[in-house]
């Protein structure tokens, strides 16, 4: 797995390696082939509901697909900022704080 690839690039690679036409993968995802094409070109974002379907279709762990998809979302959000490393560090700390806070309060709403 190349974690530098975007989710769309990775999806296109998987689809082509498995000799699947775009229309068949789009049908499995219950989306239009043009929408899948936009996802593969990075013009549109995939959603987390696609992960289990793609995992089954390509025999890839959901965790792997999730890592690529969510790292894309984070990267595109902060790509224009000057202090990306600090943002990521603070975000990691904030996530841990919020998880602990929610566990203490008996909530698990993420």
C-alpha cells in the first residue's frame, strides 16, 4: 500500500488490477459511474459507507481503506496552512482528550 496515494488513485489502481470496469464498481457502490470517475480523479470525495463494500470487493482490510480515506480528508483540510505538523500534533492530542472525556461521561458519540 502506498499511503502517499490519494484514496481515488488507490481505488483506481485496485479496480484496474482486478480488471473491473468503472460501471461495475460504481454499481456495487450504488453510485453513478461518472461519480466514481470523479472520486478516482480526486474531484470528489468518497465516504466511509463505501469502505465495507470496497473491502469485500477487493479483499482489502477496512482499516487500510479507512486510513487512506481519512488521511485524505485531513490532508486536504490543512494543506494550505503553514504549520501543518503542529496542527496534526495538537489535533492528535485533542482527539485523545475528547475520547477520554467522552469515556468518563459515558458517551461514545464520535
